[in-house]
């Protein structure tokens, strides 16, 4: 098992040096030793960040589901692959073994085929966190269809935009979704979305909540009767290593979401390798990542990474607060969870509640804790470490992105000494760089700049679906020959990295990336609104919350501003989803602008954060009087 499971710091440094000295050789060895390929590659890596074009394991053929399922049947057939914990603690958990999962995936793959899905077709998956979600991903992968999962909290409009962008042929959804005490009517949202989607031929429906649904003749089908009839084996389609595996949308600085395209071979190798090392996952461990599969964390570290390693991965349907704030800790106790991978926003929300909720549960099974999605603040880090990890389970603060496919900067537990709020060291094979304003690389330690990556890694996204120019412009044009992450970071005196946050127009609210542009577009569509600007401000649970400055077409005394605020938020919920609602809305007579017409968001951010003692350079402001007016009436 050379290089596959790193066990001490010296070994990390050795393997790291090897991985950057000869990345091709290094990843070739990993690929060779730990995966099943149908045909070997002719070339490990070819790349050109100027085009940009990156290809790993060119010429190789494989099917990722043979690596995630088939090869484990002989050795791990009766081991639990997916442990499903339902929304309600009164409903029994399901232990789906590798044998059972194999059969379910094969059946669903046969159903997809019978319903006209072929290799290369795009299938939109809009499901709650139930086993069928993971099964649907794998069923697509089995037949070479490209899955595009849309988080089931997105609105009908957001869903339609994503379906249309990728010209999806099918939607897989459910009658409804349980979220704590609430039930969401997913099918109704899909029906509304499909009014503006022309490419969808079939809708497959999973029964979950028994909500009343209307079926459209010739389009909508319940999936269960089809599964009952389907054969339990479906020949896996041979995929080229560079064939797309999935599309996953992320926010950008324009209104249109970016459909990040991940390919098959490199993604598999990197997610599996990082999973094994960054969680130090061992035989028999019960690993739980609390993310939703609608986000990249769920794709890579609920589905593909754990299953490629023959692990047991927990899927939780519910929320941390239902039926009460003990839910997470009760799940840890009930299933003897060994690995808990969650987000700072969840930690902060739970830390606010009575400590009894944590203390009454037996958390002694835990070995490793993880954090992802946004910078973890010092207080949350200590609370997690002291109360959940009891000072014995290392916290892996893992920095990465939808675009990177897998974890990029992170401690390795029991190997890298941790430091609160630091993601610490680059993972094996990852070559970060910090850049200054003049696009020069900052060498040495104790520096702060913009975080870039200098060399390709196997799981990087290869393009933006249908818009390669935007891919180049967003990630490869700021700095020559580098991938630009959009994040700022500092490197301390020993070379540890601390991510300081986004440096672009993306705001991370409760771990969700929100672009300011799509929210502003949604607000501006309200008939009373002339213009708007959104900024983030610190929030004790969400990390950041949204503050909107809105210019009305008429600023009359007679308006009912409270109603207007509600309407604006409703508009946002309809166009994007409730996660993008504003915490504060201030009606303003104008926005601070530069002479060239750009909104000076820096000033708006300072006002929203109540940090107005020094507004910085305001000499290029066209309308300084507006700033004073906004400050006087700030919320
Ligand atoms: C995996 C994921 C990516 C953005 C990323 C950064 C922030 C993620 C972080 C972190 C500080 C961490 N981020 N992990 N910031 N420390 N450990 O979250 O992907 O949803 O695409 O978000 O999240 O700003 O650029 P994605």
C-alpha cells in the first residue's frame, strides 16, 4: 500500500516532496495500485493553463461504479455501504449493504436506459437526502449519463435555469421532502420549473412523503414499479477517463450559475485518495458527512470518495434542530459514528444551545472531526474541539471548492499538528501560491495574498458547461499559468495556510456560496425597485448574512416599507431560494459610486459591518453625500 495511507509527519513530507517533484509518476502509481481500469492510459497528464486544457489518464477506460461497487462485493458484500438515518428518529434507519446497493444501482440504471437515457445525456436530480439520491448518481455513472444534481432547496426558477443550461433530458425527483417538522412539495416545484424547460422528456418520481401529486401523462412516472420489474444487473459502460461524470452548479459574479464539469478518472483517483488520508478512514469505521449531496462536499465525500474505499457512509435526511438540538449527537451515539464532517455554520448554531444537548450523549466513538465550507472562527473551533472532540479527536479544517473536486489544503489527522482556524498544509500533490496585487508570487512565510494553484491536480474541473471562455476568464486570466481560487489566504511562520475568505463577489452564508449579481437581479425585478447592491456582514451563526441597499423608483412617505421588504425577500426566494434572503434591507436614495460608475462595495460592506471609523480612500467617489445619508440611516 505504498503512499496510499500516510501515517506520520515525516512520511507526509516525503510523499509530498515526491508528489511535486514528479506529479505524473506519483499519481500514476496511485492510479495503478488502487483502482480498476478497463484500459490503461497512454499518457498520465497533459496540460496548458493558457487554453486552459487539462487531461489526466488520457486514453484510459473505466467505470467509476465498478470501483465504488463491483470490486467490493467479494470482500465487503455484506458490509453496510450506505447507512440512512431518516428525518424522524421514530423511523428506522436503513443499513444498505454493498450487495444491496449494487442491485439497487443496477436496477435504476436499467430503468434509466429503458426510459431513453444514453451515454452522454444529462439527467437532473432534484431529490432530498434519501438513499435514492446516491443511487441515482451511481445509476447515471453506470450508464455514462452525466448527472446534474440541483440542491432540493433551490426554487423552481433556479431549477429551470440549471435544467436548461445543461439541456437535461430527464428529472429524477420525489413527491416531497421532509425537513424537520416541515414537508416540502418537491414535485410541485418541478412542475413549475418544467413550464419553462423544453428538453425534459421524462420525470421519474420517488415516493417519500405521500404528498398528493399530479402526474403529466406521457412524461411523469413513479419509479418503484419500474424498479420492481428491472433486472438486477446492468453492464457498466466504458468511459474514457476524460468523459464528463457530472455537472454541478456554483455561483459566480454574474447572474448565471457556472456548471462546473468534472470528469471521471482523475476525479475518482483524487477523491478516493483524499478521503482515505484526510479522514484516516479504516476498515469498520462509520463515517458521517452532514452535507447535502446537492453540494460538492456530498458528491465527493458522501458518495464517491467513501464508496471507492469500500467505506460505510451515513446519509442523514433531516436537520440538526429536529426534533431538538440533540439530533446530531444522538445520531453519533446511535450509530457509533467515528468520523463527523460538518460545517462551521452548524457548529455555531449548535454551540448556542444548551450544552446539555451534547453532554447527555455518548460521543466516545468519535475519532476524527472535520470542518468545511467557510473559515471556522476560533470560538467555534474550540467549542467543537472541547465539547465534541473532548480534546482527543483532531479537527481537519479542509479547504477546497466545487471547482477543485476534492480537498486541497488540510491537516492529516494524527499526522499534522492542528492550529485553530488554520487549514494548515497543502495536501499531497497540491502546489499553492500566494499572489500580491502586482501579480507577483509572494515567496517565503508570513505573507498574505490571493490564493492560486500552480500545477494541475487530478480532480480539477475541466470546464464550465457550454462556456469554456468563462472558465478561462474566471480562473485562469487573473494570473498567468495559475488557477485562481477567488479566496484570500495567509501563510504563517511555519508554512501553515489560513484562508481569510472570498476576495470576489461571492458571499458565503451558512456555508452556501451566493453571488451578489443573481440576488441583485432578483431584487431589481421588483417593480418598485430601481437599483440595489448586496454585501455581506458578520453574523454569529451564519458566518455572513446579507445586507441589501435598495433604491426605489419613488421614495414616497406613503409606502409600507415592511411589506416591501417582505416582497423583496419573497422575490429572492422565488428566483433563487430561501437561502438567499436578506437579513437587512435599507432603502437608500443612491449608492456610492466611482466616477466610472462602479458601486463602491467596500464602503457598503463597512457600513453594514458597523465599521465606519475609517472608510478608506474615498477620493474617487462621485457622490460622497450619499455615503453620509446611508450611514445616518444604517440598520
Ligand atoms: C467544499 C466547498 C468553496 C468556497 C471556498 C472558500 C470556502 C470552503 C473552507 C472555506 C475557509 C475552509 N471554504 N472550505 N474557507 N476554510 N475550510 O465548500 O465548496 O461550496 O464551492 O465553496 O468555500 O471561500 O472558495 P464550495
